C-alpha cells in the first residue's frame, strides 16, 4: 500500500503553507507525522471519497454491520485542522487502511 497518496501529498502541501508562514516568523521546527495502520477490511476509492464528511460512513454495508453515527472521522478532521494540520487516508479493499495526520511544529519560547 502506498502511504504517500494524493491526499497525503495535499496534506503535506497544506502544512508546507503553514510552515512558510511560521518560517517567516522564525518559529518553525518541522513536521509531526502520525500514522495509524488499521488492519481492518479496507476501503475502495469510492468509499474513501466521503469518509471525512459529517454523518457519512464508507458504505451502507459497513453502517449496518458496525453501526456508528458517521461523526468520528469528521470530528477528527476538525480537531486536526484546528491545530493547522491535515488528515488523510490511504486504503485498499481487503488490506486495511493507513490514516495519516500531519502537523507543523513550532519552536518553544523559553
């Protein structure tokens, strides 16, 4: 599974924009990348297209089998964005999913 998919590249670009702004202020340290590897059922590209929308789940089959409101990943995305980061998923049906979160980091004022 290629973890550097289009969504992660987009996330890195967004963080790079934040980096540039912070770099001009002299307080950028780098990036913090968190990757969660889930060995579940995996997702198709179509399933992933609405995954981070509110009240959305990958597909009806998953909703009926596992339940849930479809808010978990939407809330996660909002929290990550509040920290000026980005979240993406890379997945393949039958092989699991990789969730990638990237945050710009700043220097501490001691």
